[in-house]
C-alpha cells in the first residue's frame, strides 16, 4: 500500500523523483560530472527532509539491511540519501511500505553438493557444502570443517589435495551466493544452481589444464 503524502511531502517526493530521473538518464549515457553530482546532492537533501517528516508522523521509510550496511549510515543521517540507490529505494517505499522488507533467509542449515571433475582420479567427485550462519561447512572424505563465506579454508584445501586446477575468483563467487541467500532470499534451488555453476567452472579449468607431452605425470 502506498504512503498517503501530505502536500509538502508530495512536493518533496516529486522533486526527488525528477532529480533521480535526470541522474538515471545521465548514468545510462555515461555522463558523469558536476551536474550529476548536483542532482544526487539536491535529491539527497530533499530525501532527508522527507524522511524526517514521515518519521515524525509514524511512517519512517524502511531500507534493506544490506543498504544500511553498505552506506555505513543510519537512514535518518543527513548523508544517507546522498547516493543513487537509497534514493531509488525511498521512492519504492513511498509506493509500497513493504518494498524494502528484507527477504527471509531460507537456507541456513541446508546442504548442497559441489560436483567437480578430478583429472587425477579420472572422474567426478562430490563435495558436501552446508550453509551456516557464519559461512559454509565443507566436507569431502577426510577433509572437512567450518569455513567463512568464501569457503576458506577447506574448499580450497580439498581442491589442492586432489591437485585440481581452479580459476581465480571462486572464493568471491561463493561469498556472492552466501550474501544472495541472506540478502535476496535465494531459494535452496538457487543456491544449489549457483554452487554447481562454480563447480562446473572449476571442472572446465581442470579439464583444460595442459596434461600431454612434457606435462605428463604433472
């Protein structure tokens, strides 16, 4: 349900929307500069004023937890809205009070599989990966233990144990999936798909590593 705005609030909302629209067009046209910064700064000041008016009458705008974390400011701080994304979210909130509600984290405690090809053994191996409140619990045969959101240290330790070649960036991808589950409500199916895509990426790297000629037995 949209917020019923009072006349002064409606004027501020329209002025914010106008400047956000101008900023969005500038972004799309790669026009970065003083004019863009001025639009966001003006919108930010008006957004703070609107926020405080709404807060005073019991309709304080709500923002996603990750937005507050990324800004490192509380929404009622004068500088919070001096950025494009919180301005966008404010306008969404005015249309729907629940637009910025944080999704339910559905997959804490769920177990997933990481099926990866091992050239050393000539077949696929399946690692077990459980999502925890702090990151992951990774296990395969005798190597297992709690990991951070990047899968450190045990995911990499298992790959190294079997001499599996892997691309740079898999740790950041694991963290991306964890955060997606926490902040965007990824389903178990979505998490599993993402984890297997990383495993497939590792398998492709492993299969393409040089192995013939001087590399035989490496």
